[in-house]
């Protein structure tokens, strides 16, 4: 049983497995036919854990270089630290130092996900703004669908953890564990819904119209006065199930025809105030990285968050439309950043 200097990777794996099975270091040495001192040394080193990192003195850059880095970071959004420093002809700086310097003037963010706007889209957005510039938006019903999952959007389960505390464990599930599709509308200071789309139903033109009949029309719209129905403008986006000939004809039979359905410009979620309400609801139901164990529980959370939506809060969103239209015209059809 000669003494050897180094253990192989296979031997190290076996030692860990034997330890987990409750074997002593002496027994492991006999099983592997290695010197007992070699086994003990490996076990002791493993139990000591990783050595603490020794902080090295950071590379110092001049005030002039710092200003160059700041300008480069502003001109190169989403660039990595190396590209920013190389554009300033600053070399020999460790990544940790580059990141420490950049943290004082910037922060890591993801690119915003928006539909692309081409020239035609921008022109249609401007035409839409001009058409509805004099509209009384308190009579517009803004509608949309939202999908909520059990785990929430990626990256929302982050937050500060105190020193010495362990981060809470999160379940890992494919596709966020499934989700619930929710439809709602807002008009003036009132929330219509939310209504839940039946699980497993794909919203095509027929199922969308059937859904509206069973929820929106039966539970809300039919209770309104004739004068309200006469003046109400119905807004929905250009999803295929919304803009199809079948859905358009069906809504016309329900009295929503001619100028009552709002013409909607392409690629314009930033113009729909209910999108802001969805953000408020999601922040509420997923606060502190909350997860859910069933589709019913996440739906109950949506209903509770919707009930807490203040009328003044909704009114602020619907009254923001005049400003949104002016912003679209000022930006020549570009995104308004809401």
C-alpha cells in the first residue's frame, strides 16, 4: 500500500461517495488501497472550504479617463465593460475593477422588449393620434388580455439578502409551471373584470367572441343604460382573434359597429393604459418573489390585486391618453416610453 502524492478525480469522487455512506477514513483507505494519511489530508482540505479571496489593489484611472468611460457608457448601451474601456484606449484593467468603476455611474439592465416600428407603423400611429385627439376618453373602454404564470416573469425573484442569511429556495418548473389567461377592461375610473379564460382554451375568433358573450356582455355590458352603450367606444388591439372578419361582424351584431370600435395602430402596447394596470397587478401578485402552487391560487391573487386597484389610480391611467397622443405626435409616431 504505497503512498502516492495525488488522488485522481475518480478516487476523489469515490471518497465523497464513501463518506456519504458513513465510511470512516481508514475504511476508505483500505477500499481504495491508498495511504490513510492521503485520504485524511483530502478530507480535511475539503472540509476547510474555499479560501477567502484576497483583495488586490485596484487599478487607478485618472479623472480624465473616468470622464471618457462615462461618455463611452452613455454612447454604448448594453456594451460589456471590456468594450467600453477599449473604446477609451484604457488597457490592463481587471474585469472586477472595470465593473466597480462602472457601478458608480451605470447599472446592468436588459434591453427593453418592444415590437419593431417601421415607417408605416409610425405613420399609422400618427394618423391614429390625429383621429382621436378630440375624443372624450372617459367614454373609451380599454381592453386587453394578460397571461400570469405560477412563478412570475424571469428576474423578478431578486432582492437584497442580509449577510449570514441564505437565499430562500425557489421551485424550478418548465414554462413557469403553466399559467392563466386573464381579460379585463378599464373605463374612466372603473375596472371591468377581470375575467378568466377557461384553461386549455386557445382564443381564436369563435372562442374569443363566445368568451366575451359569457363574461363581458352578460356580466357587465347588458347592465348599462342605453345612453351609455350609445356613447361607449370599444378598444381592443389587433390580435388575430380580435381583428378577424368573424369577430368584427359578431361585435357589429352586438351593436359595436361603425365608429364605436376604436381603430388601433399596429405595434402599440405603449398607447393602451391597461398595460400599465397589468404591470401594477403583476408587481402586487409577485412581490417578494412569491410563487404559487396551482392555477387557482394565482387566479385568486389576480382577483385580490384587481380589487385593490384604486379608482383614482385607474382614472389617472385613462386620463393620461391626451398626453400620450401628444407624445406620439411630438415623436413622429415613435414609442412614448410609458
